[in-house]
């Protein structure tokens, strides 16, 4: 029995080291890619003569949600709707946590008045409609999904037309 435990410990140690190196490399790649994304956002903002905020809120927000989109798609195809919903709600909750954390790390107040009351209203509308749809029959129909997409499109169009 002790021999098996020693072998398990060796395997754990080997995998732990490999996983730690992999995590370090992946974190480095993400850090470098993030720097590049910030630089490119500034470049495209200048080139297109639009605010960096507009590029970030429309284009980058989709990019940062690609893992959720991928996981949700796989979960829906696998008929695991609870996984898809859990991922979506967990991601939204984590975004709230991250915003609070980044505000604290910034060390200054974040001026949200620049970003408009319209954004707040459309975000609250989307969340409110999502809540009502999910509570009505404990599910969201295709028609209700289309309405949520329409609210997002309204959000994007309002940002483009009224920056």
C-alpha cells in the first residue's frame, strides 16, 4: 500500500509542476495579448475617429465573452441548458466583481457620467426583461431570446448613433 502511495505522490508532483508551468505560460500569453489588444483598440479608435469606449463596449466585449459563447454553444448542443445558464449568470456576476475590484485598484473614482445614462437604462432593461422571461415559466423561449437580442441591437445602435 505504501508503494502505491509513493507512486501517486510522484505522479501528483510531476503533474503539479507541468500544470504550474502551463499556467504560468498561459498567463504570460494572456498578459501580452492584453497589452496588444489595448494598443490596437487605441489605434482603431484613432483611425475610425470613434471613442475607445465605443470600440471596447461593442467589439472587445464580444471578444472577452468568446469563452462563454463557446461553452454555451457546446452546452446547448449537448442539451445541458443548466450549464449554459450557469455559465452566463456566473460570468455576469464575475464581471460585477471585477468592476468593483478594478475600481479599487485604480485608486481613483471612475467617472461613469461620461458613459451615459442611456447605457444604464438599456442594461437595466435587458436585465429586467431577462429576469421576467426567466421567471415566467422558468425558461426562455426563442421569441423571448429574439427580444433580448433586439435589446442588445438597440444598445449597439444607440452607442453608434449617439456616442
